[in-house]
């Protein structure tokens, strides 16, 4: 049972998932952009909340989709949310699930219905386009949204991202590389919207850490394109470290073609973001010795064990976000009940700088709607991934 507090100076302000029931952690502890309307400032007043009674919480998930993968994600999110609900102590929530099928129009209808049903906060939806549709509807009612999306463009106003973002990942890996003596790096990224977001994030992280970006080169996501651009990069390669913001089979192809062109782990430290956290990464010999960021694996393993015991199957990795979201909501309700506050989901409560502790480690919501998550640095080795820099346990040690 997790009883640690992040905010020691004010015991009544937990900023932690105080009661995750039997979740024995054993430690001190894709989204899409685009759409018709961006979330803006909250335009409607937040209705008073009686924190001593069950609080209606809406969970928007991609159930009802003809796509079996989306439906499976939806089920995993619901299961994790229910697990979090059962673990809450000192707070009661009335959790109601609203299917969106991953469609922005259905998400908008679901949000409208949820607000009509009395939802005081929305957790979800999953995809950025759906969150973009939900945000303005919720804002007009004074309702906050904790979306599972990782799309920075949808954050802001009343919309907060639970999904891990490239800027947090880039800051962590670049600051760690700088601490290990790396003063210059290059970026080799896919010619996609997410690739460009990653490139910008790495540049910003490098500036913050005093690291020089020597080269930034993109490549089309095709075998021929990767092969050609790998050769072109090899011809000008000079940086001691190379950031590859790619994952899965794409990462394997990029690493293999770079190695074939003479850019390999013998001369270059490959650096990765969260997409590297995949079994496929372990199977590419060219990536041996590479560093990347990921949530503390021991924490997720503990969550996954409880999930399997409850549901007889393994959780999708994204399911942990549903647990974090519901547990954070419960923590805010619990504090409001203790203090007599009538707006547990105020901006100041959501963005408390001391944050929350979740099943992937500590996290906090920022005023711009983005999220800071404490991440570990992993190294790719012959036996799998090894933690070489543990995730911070408090935001005092968090890279700015």
C-alpha cells in the first residue's frame, strides 16, 4: 500500500495517490492533432462539488469501435480505471463509462451527455482529435479534461495531458547525456508530424542542457528513403551522440541502415525517446549500448501483476494512464473533503507543483496543460534493458 507523500510541508495536501489499495510497489516509490477548435480558457463556472458524497466522473474511451485494436485499448483503460476506483481511500467516485469509438464526433456527443449526467471531471478521451473536440464543450461547462492523448497541440485551458510527451522524454535523455560528458549531438528523425515534434523537443532540451545540436536530418518512412538518408547522414556525421526518435520496426531499420553506412555503437552513442521501450528494440544488435527513457519498469510490473490477478490478462501499456487519472481525481476529492473545499478540480489543485505519484512514477500537470513525468534512463544490453539512472522520486530532482 502506497503511503508516501510528495508534499511533506502540508500533510493535508497529498499530491499522491494516497491509497492504491493492495498495489505493492515495493519502492518508495498516439495521438493525432488537427480539428476544428482548440481548447481555450475556461468560459463556464465550475459548479460546487460536495466531496463528502460520490462525485460523478466520466471516463471516455474508444469502446464501440469496429477496430478490434481500439476496442481492446478501450477495455484495458476501463479495467485499469475500475482497479484505481477500487483502491481509493478517503474518496468516493461514481465512475461512468462513455464509448467514443475513437471518433471525435462521438467523443463530442459523449462529453455533452456526460456533462448533462452531472460529470464534474472527464478522464479521457484517448486520441488527440477526440480531445480537441471534447475540450471546448467541457470548458463551457467549467469541466476539466484529463486526456490520455500525447498531442501537445490539444493541451491548454481546461485540457491536461496524461500521456507522456516528447518534451519530457527529450529533457530527461539529453540532460542525462550531458551529465555523462556528451556536449554535442545530432538528430535523425522521421519526416512525420510526430517526428518534427520530437526534433523540436530535442533541440529545446539541448539548449536547456548546454548541448550543441550539430545536425538535424529527417528521412521519409520508406526502405529506400531510410537507406538513402542514412548514407547522407553518415557522410557528414561528426557528433558523439545521435538521437533517434523512432520506434518499433522503423527504429530497427534506421539503426541497421546507419550501421551499414558506418554509424554504429562503436563510434556513436544512440539515444532514444519513449518509443524505444519495446521488445523489438532488444532484437536489433546495432542498438546495443543505446540509452533511452522509460517509466520505472518495476512500478509498471507491480501494476501489471495486480491487473492480471484482477482480469486474467495483461494490461495494455496505456492502461496505466487510466489508473493514474482516476487515482489523481480521487486524491483531489479526498483533499477537498478534508478541507471543505468545494472545487477539488481547480487549476491550482490540478497543477500543484509537487504533483502525484502514479503506477509509472511521479507526475504533475503543468499550467500549459502538458505533463511532467519522472522517467528512468535505460540501456539496451544483450540481456534486455537495464536501468542506469533511476527515475527521480521527487520533483526537487527533476530536470527543468
